[in-house]
C-alpha cells in the first residue's frame, strides 16, 4: 500500500505546478497525473459536468490503486472537494487561494486575486475572504484566456502578454502589492506577470508548496510514506496525447510521455 502512487488531477496542465512541488518535497513517491484537458477550462464548466468529470477521475485513480488524491485545481476544490471526501475513502488533499498569507504580507492593504469565475463565485472562496481579509481591499479578476494560453504552452506570446496587461494594469493602479494566483495554471505565467509589472512592488503567491507540505502531513498521519526508491510517474490526459505531450514536456522541461485517460 505504501508504495502505491499518489493521484494528482487538474482541468489540464496547470496542476503540473503542484506536481513539481510534490516531486521536490517527496522524492520517493510515485505519482499518477491526470490532465482533463478535453474539458478545460473548469472555470466555465457547468457544475453538473464538473461533477461528472471529478467522479470519473476519482474512479480512474481508484482503478490505479492510488493511496491519496490531490485536487490540483482551485475550481474543483471550491465546488467538489466536500462531495469527493464524502464519497471516497482515500485521503483527499485540496487547495485554496492564498488569501490568508496575502492578508499577512500586504503593506498597502490592497490584494489582487487572479482566479476563474467558478472559484471567485464559490462559497469556499467567499468564506476565505470573510475570515482572513475583511479589513483588506480585494481586487479580484476572472482571467478569461489564461488557462487556454497555458494549455497551448504560450507562456509569453504577444497574446498572453496582452492579456496580462489587460488584467494586471488596473491592479497596479490600485496600489495592489500582493497578487494571489488562484489557479494552478497561473504560476506558469509568473515570469510574464513580473515582466509586465516592471518596477511595481508585487509579491506573487500560489499554493503549490503549501499543498505538498499538507500532503506530507497526511501521508505521515496515515503511515503511507513510500520507503522504497521512486519508480516511475505516469501522465494521462482526456485530450489526444499527441496534442498535449509537447506542452507537458515544455512545462516540465523534460520529455514526457502522455497516455490517453
């Protein structure tokens, strides 16, 4: 059981930012990654369809005997985490936008949040803001197009830079000094966001490291650490593997083989 793999899923390749953090913190663990790229972005997916997809992927992980599942997607966490935990027996680690640390770090009192529509409208996100950032000014933006650009591997193309300019410039004008990247796709745009921000003092926050540390705690609690050497990671996608394989390889800076899932 302890050498069984960990399952990680996202609407597409964005969760690879979480995969990288887990691979760094837990070098012995074997991982199965599922990119639901045929249905990305989840941010605009109807909730009944999102339910179907999350159930399909959780069942997929069950068939592959995963010992824990990481929801590497803010939208799926916001809408589906509670239901998944009620239906499946393996430990489920979810993530949420870094509102709490942002509230501690900001000096101007102005926090920017880049996220998807579904995340921003969720009760889970609203509770986070109410609990940790009631006395801050929250400038939230549903960044339409970001996920699609990362899915194409276009991290700094003219189209991507123009989108970042469109969403970021108003926040800088509002003296936002802390920006929450509330979607796991967005850390892949971090260098382009910094480029557009220029000299503006802007801290970027995501939750990849926090999720990997929480996973470490959960594995310790359940005595599920793999004590054998790391064997192999497997990558699956609901999209045509040949189409997404080059993007996987680009984002991970390594030749990745993707199978149909």
